[in-house]
């Protein structure tokens, strides 16, 4: 089995459109949540979200034709992939055979903005006015397909669609491809751009979104006042490489990917299991594969959505996976308090954050945690970042359909 390392990272997020901006915002407790700007919010039931700001695809080398012919979620992926590939320095065709270079870029929802636009065209003008590019712009796998085309990645291509767990599953499956010897490198992550009337209306009507009117008191993971998540958008992309390839070309290493848990609650199509049964097993599997031992410094980037059921359930899951005594020694945070819930992108961005936490010896905070829920009684790093050198980090994401994913990273 091959060891696997992160050698390049890129992001488009509500906290900044590059890694430096993202990290600086996180350690300074900046909140990227605000009133919705990209659509008319007058008639929206929820008026706040965590939007990507000042996104200019041309700044990342994306040509105007691609911009016209792609949904926002796919453009996010191309922009973040451009950063990650440049950061890694990997040269396809020189350092690696294109047939050994894979892609695992997913999206939980895909081109819902395109769907909304073309549906409006159909209602107003009829079927003949639906764009011939409607399907390729909308389908969830097109982001990964376009990334593969851009970088001549001719190896395995496995675009995941597992709701909010998409980004973490994508990285986990990319890890397996390299670990098991089916690829030497994989460009992987998740992307989402679902801030539109259909998504806001749909999530709101199922009572998933917070009704808070103050952006600074909206995303409240583990807080007694929490009443739902804040819809976000963005993208996180990583380049993963085998140890042999990374060392052969002298690549810089962010962290080692060393464990992966993938389970299903088999409980309910939207609600998490009340005891976080599947989430606990996902964490246990990832930590077991990572050879985690009691006494090691462990950081958990929690799913931490700020919904009533998730946060108390995840707390139970952490205790079940680690044991009560060990759970009280780990450091946990929900960075969704700052960047909102980016759905299929969130797990990939949070894994990048976890790698940066290991690299820098700093744990990002859970901001706005003013009234801790008594049922959420672990150390969630409230308010401010903390200097603390973790040996190992895990990132959890749990999605509709009972999908649970945990990826473990080790400091290098």
C-alpha cells in the first residue's frame, strides 16, 4: 500500500479566494456571512448566506468561452484547481503519465442555477428556447470532467454525489485510488454554488435554514441558540500524490492522508441518527486506519452545522468513537461558524483547513459560541484561535441520505 500526501491546495470561499486569504480570515475569526447580494432577496424567506465575493474567473486563466458555457459551481472548480495545480508544481506528461493521473471532484447539487434559469426560459418561451448546453452545464459530474480535460487527467475519474458529504468522500476515494496503487496522483475536492431562489426556498421549507436576521448571529454551531444552517457556496481542491512521486520530484507536503471512514446511518433520508451511530463508526474507521493512539493530540474539524439535531448528535458520536475521557482531551471546532455550510464543497474546504491547522500549529475557532448547549459539552475552541500543535486531524461531514465521511490527516 502507498502512503499519500497533499502537495497542492486551492480554494474559492466566502472567506477569500485563495489559501492565504482563507487562513488569515479563519485565525482572525472573520465571519463571511452577510446579506445575499447575487440575487434579489426582497421576496426570499431567508436573506442571509455565505457568498463568495469578488469572484473573477478570468483571474484564474479561464477563458471567456468557458465562462459563458459553465455554471458557477464548475467555474469555482476550475479556479480552485488552477491554484492547486500551480501550488503543487505537478507537470502532467513530465512528472506523471496522464493515464496515472486521476480526478475525484464532486458536487452535491450541481448546476441548480442553470436549471432555474432554463426552467424560466421554458416557461416563458417554450421548449425550443432551452439551451443546448443545459444538460452539460447542469450535471454534477461536469466540474470534475472539465478539470480532467484541463489537466489531461486520463486516469480514474470518480465524481461523487453524496450531498453534504461529497467533498470528504471525494478526497477519501482519491486517497484510496493512490493507496491501492490505481493512480499515482489525483486532483480532488468538492464544489457548490447553490445560492438561488430554488435552493433557498427548498432548504427553507424543509426547516433546515436559520431564520436569523443578523448575519453575526446566524451560524451558531454547538450554541443553545442555533436554529439551522447558513447556506454557503465555494470550492476546495487538493492534489494528492503517492509518497514515491512526491519524493521523486521534491514536492512540498502539507499533510499525510492516512485514514478514511465511509458509512451510512440507514436511518432517515434527511435527519441524522440521534446517536450519530454512522458518524461515530466513520470516525472510528478513519482513526483506526490512521493508527491513532490515546495521548496523541487530535483536532476534529466537526460537521457542526448549527442545526439542533446535528450538533448534539455529533457530540455523542465523538464520545462514542473516542470514549468519554478521550473525547474531553481533543480540540474541536466548526469553521462553518465563519464560512457557512458549503454543501458538497464544505468537506473539501474543511480538510484543507485541517491540513493548515496541522501545518501551522493553530486551531481555528468556533466563533459566536456565546451560549454553549449543555448537551454539547466538549472543547469547541470558542471565539478565538488557539496555538496548539495537533499530531493528527480528522474532518467529519454527514449528508442527506445518511451519508457519513471522515478523513484523517497526519502532520508531516
